[in-house]
C-alpha cells in the first residue's frame, strides 16, 4: 500500500484550483474526509475507447486512498488510467426572490488521479472490508466474506486522495439586500434530509430471523 502522509490542507493544483465561486471552496482535508464519510456512492469518470464514461459505484476509504469496487468485466474499472471521482450531497434548495439567484446548498468533492488496480490479495481483502464497513458498519463481521472465486471476479481500484477539490455552500439566498427584496416574495431554503428507514426483511427469511443490531440501530439515522 502507499505510505505517503498527507498534510491537513489540500494542495492547490491546476485541476483543483477554484476559479469560480472561490468563497465556496475549501482546502481543508477535514472537509474532504467529512464529505466522503457522509456518503457511499460516487461517480467515476474515465475515458474508455476515446469516449467519456461516467458510472456510479460504491466506495470506501482509508486515510490515504479511495477504494472503488466493480466487476472484472467493467470497462470503467480497467485501472492504471486517469480518472475523476465525484461525491455530492444536496442539503437544500436555495429559493431566492428571482429565478436567477436560485441555487443549491451542497457539499461536493472532486478527486483526480490515476486509479490503480489492486492486485495484492491482502490489500484487496482489506479494501473490500473498508468498502463494506463504510456503507454498513458491522456487516463485514456479520455476513459471509468473499471466497477466492468471488475475489477473482471482483475488481478493486485504489485512488489517492492527494489531489482533490472541495466546495461547500450553506445559508440563505444572496438577494436579501438587492432591489428584489422589495418585491414582497418569500425567499429561503427548503432543506433536504435523507434518513434510513426501518429494515425490510427478505421474504425468503424464516420468520424468527432477527434483524442484527448494527442494522436495526441505523433506522431513523443519517449515513455517516
């Protein structure tokens, strides 16, 4: 595994420099970590046979890298290629007095780099463990772990978290002191919150099979 240590601030590169809405940009690695920890689905962008391809996939991470999972048949997971990975959370609609000033409260991260196909068996198993635990903490110890055949059918990519761009928008509309404030129209934020529902059992389960605690406890909570 890579052994580099990262600083508390993200480096500013040509690909991560905030050229628009600079006040919404962040160079704090803690903000990147928080955005990644608050989700488990990302969008992977890669060029395949000369054409751009963007696919959703699940991810997990450690302190240095992002792990992306998929089938060995997936063309987007070939590895050793430049990629771009995005994670976005929508926290609300910003409804202003004019349509032009409408916006979104959000948290987003864009990660650039060359994705590395994980071939070491120990790292592959550890990466899959992190990916599983990232989505559902406690599930790796509860469910059956992948066997050799399943591991061979699975591709795992590792992407360094060194080069990333972070943007965050919070708060009210920006037209509260503009001439539109005299229109007498309502303006504000319509928050959006996602929470886990009650677990729904597989119909094939025996009726007396209890929901494991690490799953039952998540009902009514947010991820991360």
